[in-house]
């Protein structure tokens, strides 16, 4: 069995007034985004996720078998696929985690 790999993901808004002035379509996409991440938490692919406020970006910690899986998760992420976010993927190692 291979060791899992971890990735820190920065979700970045695609315009300067994100998220203060979301359109109705972006709000719908963000509902899908939340549901998608909840499913990935249940499947133990997302270890944690949430917004950061200064600067504004979304934070996701992924646990996957490899980088290709992490990229596939992010390319299918509704806010990325819907154009509300871009992302940056950073390899990392989770060394300590509660629970």
C-alpha cells in the first residue's frame, strides 16, 4: 500500500470583488462547491476546508493517492469548473492532525 499524499489548495476568486458581489449563478455554484467538498470529506479525500479572510482565498487540504488524483478532484470542483475560482496546488505533508 502506498503512502497517501497531501496537498494544500488555494482557491482564488476570479475577480477583485469576490466574494462580496456574487451573482445568483455564482451563489448556485458555491452551493454545489460546498456539497462537493462535504462528499469529499465523507470519502476522506478532504481533511479540512474553509475560507481565509486576509487575503481572501479558500483553503483545502487534500489526501490522495497521487498528484493526478488531486488535480482531477480540483478540475471537477464545481467552483473551478464553473469559473468562480482558479486554484494553486501545493504538495505538503500532514505531520500532525487532531483526531
